[in-house]
């Protein structure tokens, strides 16, 4: 169902990118990214650059050029799906720096996804009957 539904895939990716990373600065465990690294959130150097670009600085979003967010994709089969992305930014691996849990859905996002899936499943079930 998810594998061939581009709208649903985009909704899932938006939950990860925009609802979690951008809006809240959290990973899939609901942990603030600024608490993942020993040095905390963005450095003062990065904050200055982000301010010059009129970008959000109140928490870590992992959004700079947009390249990382644009690399997000869904790998889906009949039984599951996973979110994947290219973590390489310049000479940095974002997974190494911020953890692989930057990809994936929080419990709250999973509840939102369930609400999106129920009508789709009901429609599929009615078609089968």
C-alpha cells in the first residue's frame, strides 16, 4: 500500500523531516538533537551562518541547503517500510554526528500515520469484499 502511494510516502517523509526535525529538533526516539552530542546543539559559528541565511537557530533542524531533506526516500515492501536518506554533508556524516535515529518516526508521528492509514485500509477492504 505504501510502496505505490506517493502521496502517503510524502506524508510519512514530511512527518520525519518537518514535524520532527524542523519543528521540534527531535529524533525518532523523541530526543532533542542538541542532547545527542556532547558539545550540544549548533556551534556559535553555525548559528551565525544560519542567522545570515534567516534560518531557524532555536534548535537543531539539520536543514541548511536542503540537500539532506531532499535525499529522504521510502523503501517499502509488502510488510514494512523504512525511511532512508543520504547523510553525507560535505565531509560530515550526519548519522555519525547526530545518530541514525534522525531517520524514523516518533510514537506521535506513528499515531498520525495510523490515522492516515485507516481510511485507506477501509477502502481497500471494501474493494475486496
